[in-house]
């Protein structure tokens, strides 16, 4: 039996969602880089300090909890059937990133922010480096490479390439105004690497 969240946790989630909604509205009006934390806090009716109680930075507000997302991808990757190839397994693990919480228009707006805001791009690349270290051990096992204390460079390169294909697919999906199929775009990018 699942225990329902406490009143405190439900309140925290509601405030978190309200700040996010306010920020997204401001980002849409003014652009990500032109919107300040102080503007978000004022529009949400909270202090700057309260903002940082919920989010580590303005970028974290958009990117979400990248460490938790990385852990969910790692868990999904490790849960794939043992004989599955590394490419098939990582593709399936990446599917866990598809948000069912946001509408297509909201996902498109987020992709536009990633595409246009240099500070978000930089934070996104930091996430990739953390995810390489997180996902490489399982990829290394699936590639049949020997165990090592630190991930084999070939496994890290594999994860980096898969993440680059994912980014290329999301960018192409954004550039198509959401008309293209991101999974197909990812598959096409991977097929090019494997050719």
C-alpha cells in the first residue's frame, strides 16, 4: 500500500508548481536570459530566499532535478533484459524521459528554451558529463568490456554519443515545431553513427 504524501509535502509540491508556472509565463514573455530570479520571486509572491529553498538556480527550475532523472534512466537501463544490446537498452531507458506531465506545447516551449538560452545549454552539458559517469558502467557491461574501477573510455564515449543523438533529436523535433517524431529522429541519428 502506498502512503499518501503528507500535507507538508503536498503544500511543497503546490508551491513548487506555482513558482514553475509563474517562471514559465515570465520566460515566455521576456525570454529565459532576460528574466531574473528576483522577477520570478516577486511575481510568485515569495522572497528571493524562498525561491532558493525550492530551486538551486533559475536553470534548475527549467531542467528539473537532473540527478534524479539520471538515476531513473540508470535504473531503467539496468532493468532492461540482460541480452539486449547496449543501443537497444539505452534507447528504451531514454524513453523514461518522455514527460507525460506537460502538454506538447509546454514541451515545445521547454525545448525552445534549451535551444536558445546559452546558460541552459551549459547546464545541460554539465548534466551530460554526470550522466556519462552514471550510465557508463552498465553500458560497459553490455558492450562486453572488462570491469574497471573507472568507466572504460569506450563506454563513456558510447553514452556521450547516445546523449548527443538525443539532443540532436530534440533539437530537430523543436525545429519541426513538434511535427516530427522524436523517437524516429533519435533512431535515425543512432543509425547514422552505427553505419
